[in-house]
């Protein structure tokens, strides 16, 4: 049977009405030719994580972060440079680079930078905007210090600390082809009075890009703030001293009402918080909290909402902290997560950590256990282990650095 529907006189279908309205609007508009269509910009890769093997033939390992936070290993890409293979002062040890941020990603997520401490070079990669895969653009020899160990990126410039050499800090201009042009080399001893025996452990750029912050490490008790000049070079530094014992790693607290900086304290076995003055680079300590039953707290990461901090230490535990609105720290759990030894007489060493932009997941490279572990962050700051991926380095102790998207 055929159904016939009658329509009232003057009936106009909805789609035709919309079409007519659109046509009328176009007719009333400027009669100039339509603008050229905008080029399609690919969406940048997200949900990716990277670490480096730091082996003699150094490579960067790529992981995908699945929707539930678990890690799936992807390709390994050569840096064409040499790592230390876990060697420091003639001994095989976890964390041979004594640093945080051995690899970093540019703010536009288009480049990844990695240190090659075995041959004094830095590798620059392009990150695929769709897959997160890496393509080596260039390996750059450095002319400043010896054994590059920590990196920071800001507005087309790369800042690098070195474990050894007369000059242990340098600034480079990053070229589109991955080339690095030295902007300046800085003697921490001459400029900031840092003891010659001190080894810088981390470099970081402050929010707003006013300063480059260098944690001068063991034997220094100093955090140095270099003002960033208009050309990416650095001005006369300010040394913040006698406020934290052997600062190792640091991080700025996102969204803090007053700029707040956290620094781990190796000798003090704890975490300290500071008010940071963007106009001067000066830091004033708020408080410092010791961590019982662990050793050598070194690495630190903060959730994007600025409320939780996690500190990794040499004994293989991750400690959790609450951050108050005024920057004051409270210890939640000295051992929020612990990974046991996998090698005889070698601690698992909870090293570099990275927290996902949504604040739901924490990832940690265990330097003495040759693996990366994924955790879910619970509302109360507790950690729930999701999975782990063994990297498979030859010495099982050379792993360094962690950075993600």
C-alpha cells in the first residue's frame, strides 16, 4: 500500500529552509571572493611517553599511554650518540648522569631532545604529529662542558648542564633542522661561587620565562637563577644558598597564587618548598619536610592542579606530599609506592617521573630495575600500580630520563 502525505500550502522542508536562510545571508554579505581555505594543521600526538637507554649506542624508547593509563612499548630510535652505559667514576651504578630531565620535549610538542653523555653530544628529534614516532634530525657536538646531563627548553632555546668540565652550563639556539648554535657558556664557580666540586643536577625554566633555574647539586647547597635575556642568552645569576641541603631536582607548582618552587634535599632527606620572586630570582623557604625510612630523595613531579607532589628516591620508593595553597608541604606517605630489587645488592631507584596532563597517571623510570612503571593517582594521593614495561638495557642499570605528551 502506498501512503500519501498531504502538506499544507506553502510548506517548506526544514533542510530547504536552512538552505534558503544560508543563501540569503550569503547574498547580504560582501561580494568579494571567498578567502582561501586554511591549511589543515595536524593534531599533535598525545598519550606518548619516552625514555632513553643511555647505552654505548644510545637510543630513545617510545611508549603509547593507553586510555586506562597502561603503557605499551613502541619503537626504539637511535640517537647516533653514546651514553655512559651506566658507568660513573669507573663503576656501574644506577643514575650515572646524576640528574633529572635527561630528555625533554619542546612546548609545541614537535621536538624531543636527548643527552649523549658518553660523547658530549645532544640529539634533536622530530615528533610525528600523528603517531608520536621519532625521526632524528641531528646529533650536535657540544663545545661547553663534559657529560651533558640535564636539559630545559624555552622559546627556541635549549639550556644544558654538564657533570664535568670547567664550564658546566650552556645555552643553545635551536634551528629548524635540529642544529644547535651555542649562545653562551657559563662558569658556575666564577659567576655564582659554586664550589668546583659541585655537580649541577637539573636545569629548569621558570613560569613566564623570567629565569633559568639550576640546582647545583651535592656540595653546593645552592639554587641558582639566571635571568633570560631577549636573545635567549643569560644574565648575571642570583645564588640562593643555605636554604636546602644538596638540592637535586626541582619543579614549579602549577597555578600557585604566589610562585612556588619545590626542591628535593639529598642530605636533608626531604622536600623543601620556596616562594620564588620572578623580578629577582630570589627564593625564600616556606618549609622543609623530612622523609623517614628512605634514602637520597632526588626526583620530583607535581600534579597539574598543583595539589600533590611525588618524590622518587634511591631506595626505590615514591613518597607523596600534599601542597597547601600557601605552598606548605605535608607528607602523606613516605612509601606510597615501592618497587623491590631485581638485581642483587642494587636498589631499584625510583628516578625521573612524569604525570599525565589530566593528573590521573604517574609514570616512573626505575633506574636500578631497568623498567618504567605506570600508576593511577587516586583522589587522596595514593598510587595504584597499573603495569610495568622492562626496557632491556644491556647492563640493566643505564636507564635515564622520562618525558611525555
